[in-house]
């Protein structure tokens, strides 16, 4: 009997054996389908309850920790923005990791009074925060509530922030988004056979179905599971679609018959194709490939004395030879590119460190000397500490920095320049609270601010106004620095824009080297997603904008 006949016989025997086993177990399996569906419902319900229980318990714990934190109490009682920044940073280091692990918590807001609030996470509008404040003020704290804000529905928990003298300083609110809760329900119930609801005080506040009557205790014919979510007043109710369970038995029967027919047809069809001329060459080719030494790309496969497979082997051998050639070319190109990039980055880093140069340092020290001579020792100390921070900042080996720390450096720089120019600089810093969670390349903004001071206000006759803004817009961080200085002529501005648009390979001249370096570093870190633009400001000076992809700060600070 040849290989072809043996394969056919083996196919028939295999079909009969599988079909027999299938029929024997079919009657046993079908009788347990209904019980299995109930068990699956119970399992899914347990998973949902565990997941939501963990989320609500996390909200409870976060609320307790927030309202009992000494830093939180200092935060709501302080009116000094400079004192709030380190407090918010410490608070973030305690709670940020827990919040990021939650799938439901959308907003955490600290209320310190009727109009004073701090958004630790999320970005609700002022009107929404005011409305939330009024809802919380009407609660008996701690308390739970539901609220619609900005087109979304939230389940909230709030607790009072109480001093040691038992007086209420404020409140901490945690909002869980209802749509995300429903998404969790859909995730654990792919078949759509479960009806799940969150109930509080006998009222359904969130459900994946409009049939709220299914969760009543006397719902006839519907198995219902109830479970409280920890110590919260919320409970989960899960009901099963018994119609789906009954239909699954019928579906199983139909699928079993169709599968048996298809299986028999496929075996019969392919039993005429699998023969000696196919299997033996194929096994030889597979063996040759498995024994091929991948570390030696010049090695080739031997022929198997089959016209069809030998043609394939010839093509594989040619591909192996071409691959060896391409690998050598790629390695050489990568080495050249790597060496060129290393030299390029060395030049950029050297140029950046020169921004805090000897001339700036000497002028600052001279300002310190004058302040000391005038007896303003405290101001002289502030300027000296600012200079130390700037020098350390410029020569730090870490290429990235937390965005809030970058703004702190800019404030120290302005403090130094105001000491030199008799307080004529007025800088308005306006940045998104959420940026405390993100980082950026070091020394992107200071050179632009320095250009505004040294070039935009050459005469320093009038008060110099500078605005520095930063916001999180979609998936990008956007910066804007504008001044009311003397600006640039149309020809100068056009030439500078042309240089910036020329791309990272352009090195046209040495003018505006700081802006050129910033453009090149943005491209190095972010490619085309990093942008810098310059244009006239509305107040007659210059406006520079920078956009880059938002990058989470992995240093552990907000």
C-alpha cells in the first residue's frame, strides 16, 4: 500500500474515531451546558464584584489618606503659591501611583473654601468645580453622590478635611466615571448574557441595561446575585439571561453537527493531496532548515531531488546570500550614522552649557556685590542661590527634567535678572496643573526667555512684560513665550523663520544659535512631532511657541 492509500485509510479511521468520541460525549456535555452557563455567570459576577470592589475600596482609601494628610491640611490652609508647589509635589508622590492603577478614578479635587480648589488629577472647568463644590457642601460628610459634569456622569465620594481643633478646612472629592464603569462591565461580559447594576439605597444608579426590574428581589425566573462593595453604601446586582442559556444548548447541537460534516469533508479532500512526492521532500526541507546555522548566513540548503522543492530551495539559497550582503551594508551604515549622531549631540550639549556663560555669571556676581554694599543681604542671598541653581541646572547630566522644576528654574532666572535691572521685569507664569506629571528636555525654555530679556528689552526704559504659558493639549505639551519688547523687523523675522523651517540639518550661520539648537534637539527627541515657531506678539514684541509629545515623568514626582 502506497503512502497515498495509507493516508486515505488513516483519514477515514481518524474521522470515525473522532466522530464516535464526539457523539459519546455530546450527550454528556449538552446536559451540563445550562449548569456551566450559570457557573460562568457566577464567575463573571465574582470578577466584576472583585474589580469594582477594589476600585471603590481604593477611592475610600484615597479619600481617607487625603483628608488625614498633614500636607493636604497645610495645602488648603496656605495662601502662598510658592509654598503650595512643594506640597503638591509631595502629595503627588504619595497618591499618583495609586491613582494611575485605577480604571475608574477620573478626578481628584481638593476644596479649601468656597472658591479655592486644586485639581490633583483631571481637568474639570471652573463652572464644573463650582457646581461640584455646591453639591459637596450640601452633603453630610463623608458622603456619596452622583453628578453630571461636562457631558459625563460621575459617581462621587467626598470627605471633610478637619483640623486638630475639629474645624472643617475643606473637602476632598473623588469622581469615578460611569462610562468607564460600564466599560468594565462589558469587558467581563463579552457574550452580553449578563445584566449588571450598581445600586445605592435601593436605587439603580448605573446599569448596562434599561431593564432595571431584573434586579428586584422578586424577579421571577431570573437568578440574581447581590454583593456589597466593601464598606460603601453601594452594592452590585447581577442577573442572567436565561433565554440565552437555553438557546446555547440548541446552538451547541447545530455546531456539533456542522463541525462533524466539515471535518469529514476536509479529511476526504486532503487525503487525495497528501502523497509521497509532497511529504518526503517537505520533511527533508524542514529538516535542512532546522539544522541551518543562523549565525553563518552564507550556509545553503541541499537539494531534495524534487523539481518543485529544489526550485524553492534555490530561491531560499539566493535569499540567504542577498541577506548576508544587506546585513553587512546595514551594519556599516548604522555605524556611520551612530558616530555622526554622537558628534552632533556633543556639539549641541556644549552649545547649551555655554548659555550660562562667564559674562552672565560675572554680571550676576556684580549685582550681588551691589546688593551687599546696599545692605540688602537677604536679596543678595536669594540671587546667589539662584545663580548656583542655574549653574547646577546647566551642567546636570540628566537630559530630561520635570516640567514644574523647569519652571522653577525660569523663576530663579527672572529673580536674578530683576536684581540686575531694578525690578523692571514682570513675568506672568501660567501653566496647566497636570504638567506636574510630565517631563521635558532640559534647557528648552531658558534660552528663549533670555532672548526676550537681553534682545527684546535692550533699553529697559519701560516695564518689560513677558508671558510664559504651558498647557497639556490632547497628547502634546505646548509652551508659549511672548513679550512686549522691541521685536524684529519683517526681514529679520522672515529670515529667522526660514532658518527654523529648514530642518535639523541646516547650520546656516551663527545668529540665533539658541533657537537653532532648540529646533535640533526637538527633532532629535521627537522627530517631526517636536515643533518650534516664532511670530510677532500682539503687544509688539516676539512670540515663540513650542509643541512636543507629552511624556510622563518617570522620576516619581508630579
